[in-house]
C-alpha cells in the first residue's frame, strides 16, 4: 500500500510536470503567434534598408560617372580644340579614348548647340584578332541631341547626371560642359558618358542587397502585383520613399527614380524570400490543434510505463545525490521518502540552474557582439547569444547542435583556423553565411575555455559588412584618385612645409628626368631649380602664406627655370596653393612656347632681307635701352642714313638685283659700325644707327668716315657694278628731342643738309636747320593748291583672278596731274605730303572718287569691288570712320564692296586703338586688308588678332621674279596668308611666268602690267564692258 501510494504520488508529480510542459508549449506557440506581426515588421524594415542601400550604390555609380566626365571635359586642350570651331574628331580618339575604361561604355561630344560631333563605344577589354564595333547607336545620338540643349539652358556650368531610357534600354548618363581646367569660360561644347544598366550590374546589386532586384518602367503592367501602387507616381525630383509589403510570405520592396527627360519614372523593385524561422512559425501556428493531443498521449504513455523498476532507479539516484555532498542536497531536508526528497532535490537544482542560466543569458544578450560557444571536436554550436542570432538571421533552435561549418561558415575541407587550440585567432576577417544564404563579412576573435571536463571555443564576432563596403569604396576611390593623379598630363607635386616633394606624378618625373632612386625618396624641390632662380623659391619657403602675401585657398603663380637630369633648362610656370603644407604645385613647361615666342619675336623684329633689326624693334626696345646707361651730362646719338643709287639697279636689272645690292650695303655698314652701335633698317633705303652714350663729335666723324670708306668699292651683282652714295645726319639724345619721332625728324633735316656738303662730311642737327620747315611749308602750299584744283585723280588697275583670268575688281591708285599734262605717281608727292600732314586729304579725295565710280559700276552690273590705299595718318585721325561712312553713304556703294589697303605702320604705335578701329570697319561691313606686305619691317606677331580680310604683297616683290629672294618672300607670304586663312593677292605681275608662279603658290588674284596699266574711270568701265579673259596663253 505504501508503495502504491508512493507510485501514485510520483505519477502525479510527473503528470504535473508533463502538463506544465504542455502548457509551456502551448504558451510558446501563442507567443510565437503573437510576435508574428513584430517579425513581419522587422522583415519590412530589413527590406526597406536593403533597397535604400541599393539606391545609394546606384547614386554612387552615377556620381563616379560624373567625376569621370568632369576629369575628361575640364581640360584646356579639349576646350581650345572645340572653342576654336574645330570639332577635333581626328585628334579626339587619341586624346580621350585611346586607353580602356571600365566605368562607362560610350563617350559622346556635342557642340554648344547640342549638335553631334563625335561618339563611340568604349571597350574595357579587346580580344586579340577581334575588331570591336565602336559605332555609336543612332537612338543614343538622337536622345543626346534632344537632351543637351535642355541641360545647357538649365545648368550651363555644371551639367547633369541621372537615369536615361534610350530605345527601351536603361543607362546611367552624365553630361558636363567642356570648360577650361579652371572651370572657366563659356561652354565650348558638351561631353557625355553612358553606362548601360545591364544584367551583370543588376546581379551585383542583388548580391549586395540580399534582394532579387529588377529595374523596369513604372507602369501597372510592368510592376509586380504587390507593388502596383507605385504606378501612380509619375513625376518626381528624387527617389520616392520605399514601399514595402509582404505577400504570400515574401517581402516586396519598391521605389521610383526620376528619368532625365521627364519620361516614365524608373521603378526599382526587390523581393526578399521567406526565412527558416518564418516557415517554422507558420507550421506550428497552423498545427496547434495537432500538438496538444500528441502531448496528452505522451503523458498517458509515461504513466502506464512507470513501474517498480523505475522507482528502484530513482531510489539509487537519491542515494547517489546524498553521497555527492552537493550544495543542492545540503539545502534540502531529508523527509524519509525518496520521492519527496527527489522532488525537492530536483526543484532546488532546477531553480539554481535556471537562475544561473538566466544570469549568463542576460549578460551574453546584453553584449553588442555575437557570441557562440563551439565544440572544437564536432564543430557543433553549443550556445549563442541574441546578437549572434540577429546577425545571422537564425533562431537559437535553428543553430544549437548544428555544425557551424555547414550552417554559418563557408564549407571547407581544411581545418578551421578559428578552432585551432594552439593558436587562438584575434581580429580575423571571415565570411559568414546568413539564414537567407546571403553573406556578411565578420571580424572574429576566439578564446579557449574549459568547464573542467571538456574544451570549448568562445567565438566573438561583429558584422563589418558595411564598414568593409565603405572601406573598399574609400580604397577604390583612393586608387582612382591615385591613378588619376599619376596619369595627369601636367606635372604635379605635393610638397611638405619645407618644399620637399612628398609625391609627384609621372609627368613631373618625365620632365625632370629623375631616376628611380630619386623618385623613391623625399627630394627637395630646390634640387631641380636653376641656381639663379633659387632666391625666388627661398622667398616662397620663408612664408607659409605663399607668394606676394597671397593666402587661403588662392593660387599663386611663379615663373622660373628648372634643370633636368641632362642639364637641360626648362622655362616653367608654377601654380601652387598658397596656404600651408601640404601644398600642391602644378607645373606648365613653357620651354617650347618660350622658344616659339623668342623665334616669333625675332622674326617680327628682324628685317627679312638684311637680317638686321627693323623699325618695330626700334620702337619696342626704346631709345633709352639701346643708348645704354650714362652720366646725365652724356648724350647718345642717332644717325639716319639714306642710300642713293639703288633705283639704278632696280631699273636696270630688276628688284632682285636691287635687293642683292641692298643686302651687300647692309653688310658693309654692319661691319663699319662700332661694337656699341645698333644698326637698324628703318624702311626702304633708309637705315638708322643708334650710338650708345657717350656719343662725341669724334665718334660721329669716325662713323661717317668708315661708312664712306665702306662704300668706295662698287657693288657687284649679276656681272654688273653699281656705285652707291650715302647721306646721313646726326641728332643727339636728349638734347635734340626726347622722343624717337622728334629725333628722327631732326636727323632727317641734318641728312638732307648733308647732301649739299662734300663727301665724307657729316651733319649734326642744329636749330638753323629748322629753315627746312619753310621748304616743307612751301611744298605744302603747292600740294594744297593741287588739291583745290582737283589735280589728284584716281586711276584704276584691274584685279584679276589668276586661275580663271576674269576681272574681279579694281584698285584705286592716286595720281597728280602736273602742269605739263603728265601724271605723277605717289613717289613724287607722298613723302612731302606725309611731312606736311596733308596726306590724309589726298587719301580722302581718292576714297570719295573711287566710291562714286564703283557705285556706278555696281548699278551697271559690273565687278565693282574696289580697293583704296589708306595712309597711317588718315587711319589714326579721330574722324576716319566718319569719313569712310560718309563716302559710302554719299556714293551709295555697298560697304561689302570696299576694301581699304593699309600698311603695317597703322598698328605699330597704338595697337589697342588700331584694333578698335579695325573692328569698327568690319562691323560697318568694310574689308580691311594688309597692303605692301613684304617690305620694310613686316611684323606678323599680331596679324591673327587684327583680323585682316586679305594680304596684299607689294608690287616690287612679284616683279623681281624669277629672283630667288623674291620667290622666298612670296612663298613665305603665302604661308602667312594660309595660316591666317585669308586670300593672298600680289601686285607687280608683269610676265606669264610670274602669274604661273603665283598661282602655284596659291595666290588668289593679282594685278600688274601683264593685265593692264592704271586706267582712267572711263577706260576701266570700257574694260569691264569688254570682259576680256586673261587666259594662260596671254603674253
């Protein structure tokens, strides 16, 4: 009976425990069911976060595409190429797309109006033997030609980037204006880069986000059914907030991105599949009614199987517990009944174990890192905290007892280094697998623990996936920046506070020619600076604020010389940030430009025939510089020389012979001068010698004697001797004038007076020579009388197309009708008219006559293009433009038919004023042309900016053909005209050979006695009426 009572009591105890377990299970299921909504909310938040990360990654790709476009587009070379009106398609591939790119697949250049200039696809890899198709698809070109004008109006200086749907395909597009390297100036054009959003790119986004991503049009038919509400969004300025929903256990997330041309927005959708926890929770919730009967059946089976043998085992267990002397047994009072005592023992042990487990679990769950206890023998997961479950996406039941290598670690047959008992791992980066099969990057550390019987590993880890992604992004960005820095075409260095080179790009090392040993060490910049320019660098080094007090983020410029490894000197412009270190310096090698400028200035300041300095050099250098330093009481001298007799050689043997004699004369004068004298060809047969101070009477006498002595021997050319005479006059600086014009005028008075003296005598200016002005005044009266009497008339010489032989117009030439009925050319009155100041009156008279005659020819349908010569004196008058406009208005001649030929002297003294006057003429419609080119001091330095419409070669050059000097001058002049893209015309065409030679050099038109002499207006009109064709057969 007692045994039965004990059995009943024990059965009741077990029944109570079993019912408690059943109740706990039911409570757990109810709790799981109750937390279903919380889990779904977590799933939604996770999907929304993943979708936002996807949008950020796409925006980062777009930003990088825009930076690539800016790097290519903001360059001086491309800007100058496009802004000059040249599409540059021949040079562009080598300049931009010669190397492979991986960040975009197409590059397009458009002009300022959005018209297509160049486009091609770009391949990151080219297979051997396979020629890739680089043609730009037509829909892409049409899309850009429509889009870019809109961007130009909205963002002319910054451009835009975004998504573009082109012919059913989605692209990332960045379009930026082509600006200078300083991002200045109006846009010279537009550069666009495109990257196609293809399947590999979408797969990369899916792998990083954990979502199955799709990009498609935002329409109800294209969207997944759970996200069809997104179709209501039509226009937006940025990404729409994510829409997340759960449908049939899967989590759907979607957002909408704008399209560049305001077309249908782009929908980005993703699906996150059910997790294992969700499936288990669903199974348990759906089978709740089945679980409770199974638990009750288990209770009945336990009651039936409880027999005496079980009670004996329990009694033995109690005895064993008593014998162990444990703390639990000591806390329980024996009651004489094994079942009672066992019940109390089990209750106390359970309470203690549960309390310790709760404390441990509470501590582990409070830690922000994942913790897992692993059996190193079986790799079984013994325990893990809540942080580990959340990071891995598993429940505790889903991981306990399972092999860690098959669940959360990437499977491998090699021994796991994290479980090496001899070498605990600290801060090791490993890849772990989540429940949804996505991977995270974890930073792990392990510790060896022992519970007295078994070894375990405590593994602590934290999710560093985002950190690694950012680190990789920063590393890639650093690599891109480093590669861009190394590949910059301009030399660049980064300096420390002591102006030592911390880092330099390849272009700098190429410029300096430094070896690898120098490149791999911190090198002072002074090592490459010319010794004479080191003070400039030292001044910069003494002040962290930079050059000339410039500070902040401004840019300072410094020109100096650098010396490379081969001791070659480079002229360099340094542009540097003027703040404290690290300081960036960009170098521009000006060596080639310096040499070019020196050669250009040498040509501009050199007479082409004699090789001597010309008039432009005289005015540019200034008398003070050439005279040298001297005491205040000392004077410099100016000698004006005129050569008589050159016209004999010109008339007898042609201009080529005259040039040969003139060259010999210049060489003899150059040898006769002293070392501190400067010989200058002033123009025609006039030369100047500037005598450095102190200039004494003995020095002037010695110079005059040596010059006369040099000319005593006759000059020989072409087997003929020629004798030349010299006249020269002296003036002192500053006694006789403090300007060049005044000194030359007074030296000219002395020269004229010297002609009345015996040979070998020199004449120094003195005030009594001012009586010469009375002569000029008398000559002026004669010329004025001739003007009033209408004795200055226009004569016309036809201008002929050298190829077709047709007359295209005429040039008006001034003639003075003398009392004997003969007509005097300008050589008979020009110099006196210039000295007296009435040359402009003569120019105006001829201009008015020419406009009236040309207007009549125009009304008769004749070739009415007329050219009129203009003197510098007339050009520089304040009312010059008014006179030209009045002549056109009074005559009715269209301005486009009038060409004004002018000498180079018009822009020598006041370049800016001359440039403004020329611009006004062109605005009026009149064509300015540079006449008499090739004589005197021909200067080409500013011709491009002045914008002449034609280049007319002096008649004396063509008439000297077939002489070699004349041929060389004509060839050079044709090259100048070609470089300026203007037609070249020549006077002095007297033979068919000369015409053919000029035509072969590319001269467009010519005039001369081969066609007709200067004719009165009536005869010129008759010639127009006859319309003769001067064919090649004409002799």
